[in-house]
């Protein structure tokens, strides 16, 4: 495993996720957050800075058909399950291009579904064709490794915390399953676009 960066109790590994996960001990991880490829780079177009731009994120984003894409999701989710503790949970994000396959792959691996969250993007890019609804959300699936496990849920913190950016969240109310969060700000992209660099 290649240690890309570390400081105090934090380590960032860089490499193929299957190999990195295989290097970790089983039942050792409390929570996994994964944003796997959406397999969008198929010659279609998007809107970037108000202009039509080709969707070409990198070779890793080229789909190889429904069956192969599903097999990929089944494989990495299987490795995640091995390293998760019984009470551990996993978050998987995606758009309609990928998230339903991830849901099936979670089920095939025997995860226990907990919630899906709609991440509403109030500043989503417009739809240039004007023939479809403007894509303005992603879906996050939250699942637990084991049906009988007990997951951690910070109910009071979420209910009583201050979520200024989220215009849908009212102070003192239960956290709902729709979150309003803008797309990354320029201050979060100081090191530019790294999506074309290889693993
Ligand atoms: C949807 S993008 C995630 C983008 C990320 N959330 C961000 O804001 O930068 C999917 C990422 O998975 C990485 N990736 C694709 N296949 C991989 C693999 N087999 N192992 C590890 N990472 C992989 C790609 O390099 C890409 O950065």
C-alpha cells in the first residue's frame, strides 16, 4: 500500500481501492464513505462555467456495460464489508447513473439498508438542452454491515446543531433525509482539478 500522506493519527493511501482494502484488517473500520465512479464518460455533454463541455473525467469513468459496472460495485463493496466492524456503516454517493446499481450491489453483499439521503444542490448547473429536468441532486445510501449490528447516530447533535448553509434545515427539528448543500466552492478546489491524474 502506498502511503500518500500522513499526519498524527491520519493516513491517506493512494491506489486501487480493492488492493488497499485487502491490506487492511477485517472488522477494523467504523465507517466508510465512498464516492465510486458514476460511469458518466460516454461521450455526453455537461455545462461547465456556463459553457457546453464534454464529459471526460478519465478512463476510470468509462462504463463497460451494465453487467461489468455492476460487477465492479459488487467487488469493491465486498472488500468494504470484510473490513467493516459489525456495527460499522457505509455511505455511498452517486447519481441515477450509478446509485441504483450500488443499491443492488449492497443488497447482494448482504448489507442492511438504513436510509437514502437526497443531497439537493441549490446552485446546480443548468440543463443546456432545455429538454430535461435540471439534474440538481445526488443520492447517498447509508447501510450497515450487519442486520443485527447497532450503528452510531448523533440524533441530538444533528437536531440541535446549526446548519447555516442548509436552507431546508430548521433549528431544533429532526434531521431529515433531504440536505441542501451547494457544490464545492473555489476555496475547496485550491489544488485544481486532479481527476485526470492516474491512480
Ligand atoms: C466520482 S469520483 C470521486 C470524486 C471525489 N468525491 C472528489 O470530490 O474528488 C470517483 C473517484 O474514484 C477514483 N477511482 C476510480 N476507480 C478506482 C479504483 N479502482 N480504486 C480507487 N479509486 C478509484 C477516481 O480516480 C475518482 O477520483
